[in-house]
C-alpha cells in the first residue's frame, strides 16, 4: 500500500470529498451500511460516471487511502486500504 496524501477514515466524509469533483454529487453515493443494512464503513456507488469522471474519482479515493471494488456486475463499492 502506498502512503496516501490524506487519510479519510469515514465513508460519509469521503463522500463529501468526492462531491468536490465537477459533475459529482453526494447523492450519487450511499454508504455500504445503507446497502447491506449493517455497520460497514464503505461507499456504495449509486450512479454511473463517464470514464473521465470515474478516473478522477478513483484517483481521489486512492490519494485518500481508499480503493474501488466491484460488488457485482453493476455495482461498485469503495473501501479503505
């Protein structure tokens, strides 16, 4: 694991940070706690993004110590490294 520029530990805080990307809104994401109805600390992608925006999201997540993982063929989640 590389040393992230900024450690963000909470999913809701990371979602707010992601919303700083142009064209991205907080409502495009939920928490995995909402998805699974449990106390997990991940991010659930509720929207699809064009490849350029998705690359920005991926880079920001990586910079903050998170990674994207497919849940199934149409659902992405992100978790802390």
